[in-house]
C-alpha cells in the first residue's frame, strides 16, 4: 500500500499524539463519511483508485456505451423488463476443516483458495441486497455459486440472507478459530489484527449476526459448481465430509512429503489417498461441527428451489432447469450446466438441451434471455444448444457468471445475433451485481441496457464490514487489481443493440395481452446518454 494514510489511521495517530482520546478516535474512525451517499449504481457514481495507492475513492458515474456490432440503434422508448443478476457470492465457512487455504501459495492452477476477506461474504451479500432493494428490478437472477464448498451451513447462511432473515455466520464453538488468527505464525495468511492494513477485532466482528432486507422482487436461482461440489471441483464423498465435519484444520502442507506432486488439480483418487494418509504439515485442532456436512446435489437443488419466492416447476427434481415469464414480452430460460461427477467446467447434458427446447417453446413470441452459471458457449457439448439459439430471432442474450470477470461479446448468427454477457463475482473485486433492462427503441428494435451496481459497503470505513471486504478484495494479489475483473467500460455499462427483426407472429389466443407502451424509467442516471 501507499504511505498515504487513511482517515482511520490519521485519527489513530492523533490519539497517539494526545490530540484525541483513544476512545474518541475509535468512535470517529468507525463512523465513516456519513455525508457521502452509499455506493450504488455506477451510472451515478463509481469507486476507483485514482492515484494508484490501493485506496478506493469516489469518482464520476459511467454512462452507457452504445454497442452496435449486431446492428440496430435508436433511443429507448419503453422498458420491456428490468432484471438484476447476482453471481458468485461464495458465502463460505472460513473455519471449516474442509477448506484448503494452504493451496493458495502453490500458484494460479491451485490459487484463490484463500482470500483476505473470506470471513466477510455474508456481510457483502447483505450489502448487495440493500442496493438491489433500492434499485428495484422486477426479478433477480442468482446465477450460481452462492456458497463456496457445498456445505449445509454455508447454504443455511446464504438462503437466510436471500430470504431476509438474520444469520450468525459462525461454526464450531462460538468465536473464530482458523488460519487468520493473530497467533498463526504463517506469513502466507492475512491476519487482520497484526498485518497491514490492520483491522483490529475484525475476526470477532465478522461473526456477529448479519441481517439483509427482504426483497420485494422474486429471485430465481441457477446452479453453480460450488453449490454442489466440494471446493467447486469434487463430488462429495464420505471421506471429504468426514474431513469437513472433523477437528483437523490444515494450515500448511509439506510438499516434499506428499506421495505425488501438486502441479495440477489432484484426481479424486489422489484426494482419497491424501485423506487416508493424513496431510503432512501444520494443522490446528478446532471444534467439530456436523452442520459442515456436504449436501447431496439433489438436496441442494431442492433447497434452492424451495427457498425461492416463486419456486419453479422442475421437469427433473434433481436438476435446476426451468423457465419463467419475466414480463409480458420477455421470457427467461434457466439452465443447469453443472457436472455432478466433478470438475468446474460446464456441460450441456441431454436434460439441459431438452429444457432449452421446452423453454423456447414456452416463450412463444416473447423475447428470450437465457441464464446459467458457466458460460454456455464455453461448456462441453454446447453445439446443439447454440444451434437452437442461433436459429431463433427472439434471443436477446445469454447471461452467465463463473469466470469472475465482466465480458460482453456479440454472437453473430443467421437469425441476427445475440449477446454473450458474463458478470464478475460478488466475492472478488469489484464486488458488484449487474442490472439488465430489455428496452424497445424508437426505431422498432430491441436493446439490452446493462450496468454494474456496487454493494452498499462504504470504502475506507472501519465501521462497515462490507466496505472492508471490498477494500481487501481490491488489494488481494490474486483476485484484486491485477486480475482485471471489472473489464473495460463497454463490458460494464453498455446499451447492447440488436437488429430489427421481422414482424413477430401474433400472440396465441388465451395469452395475456401486451401492456401499453410505457416510458423507460429515468431513475436519474442518464438514460439515452452515450459515453465518449
């Protein structure tokens, strides 16, 4: 970090010099800048590191960039549907013996197993739900990886917050026991009580109850690999669950004493071999907790489905494939691309392909948005699914997560094309969710307006745990600034135009009539503006 002091550090220095009492300095340091508005839509204001010192400050808003690679154009005339997308929250039990934070030091292949802010995931989710409630989309797409390692207690916490309940994100005995405690001599881990940037008492405060607002809009889950696979990679086994619910929390590993190298992802057989022999290296003894047990995939699917405000109907109760009408003119198809036997990459199974066909039939003449966790075009077996979408002139976009970075690409097709939208995670910087608004333009075509929204945590505010999480995520050597997850402006705030389609067939008898045209809501964030 730069030598420029934060407001909190200046106050503490004033206390040390006798200019303030220590208690007064602590109170002022925790108050934050109450006159500044809480973060929210990046069309109104952004958070940026203007001078490169590693500290986030407030900057101007980012207008929508008009993108016409597929043709089309015009100004928005009326809103057809307003959706939000929240992805890759990774609520985790950072005290679980089932975690492998020691692998983080072995390089990018096995990296991102430890994050300095990993205890604060529930606070970040609650802060994101606060801005979702303020922005008010009609529907929220939760596109997978709401938890980190398929544990029952992780899903308890995530679903509790999504349904507006208070949760205490603690496990084992009351209080923190893990690799970030000050007594751990291993310098590979960030210890907030002793390492810079210091946040004394953060471990204790992070485990206090967290409350999120109850959303007024329905949310719709898509399944992510971390929701049903241990560490997002391995199908749960009795040995893996015994390790997670047990008492040995591995802190480091002696590579020279391993029976095989760790240059890549260990195979399931190698994992079983390691668990049977016991990993060589330092470990902590922690209280056992049966709530850390891993969920079966079908159980995770059912819990996600049942917790949703409008539980979707599933053709297969063990799979999270379904569709719903988001508005009179917009239909959403949700696909389950998660491998049940292990591996983080997506796969288009025959069941997912059948669900896509059924969802397109149900859409009738509505515009179609497809939502999934892994990007569809990067998933194994995607050819037939892409062929279906490529031939359909109603498709607006395929929206995904998984990659933890913002990417927006046009896909040109014989039917006119659509947009491939991938959204950054809530766990890594920039910790934002994506707004998606389907609009009709004054030229008779359709566009997808999209922009990023910050969670409500205030930067450089010792009293705001979600704000601390964002600050630490920004500094994280793996998932922070060097990763470039925010992407270029045209992958964040953009108006994605589609070519004018041929007249659509009339709506079938018995379906709802279209609503009369209504203007797109301005919300004070510059509709119709184009970035230079």
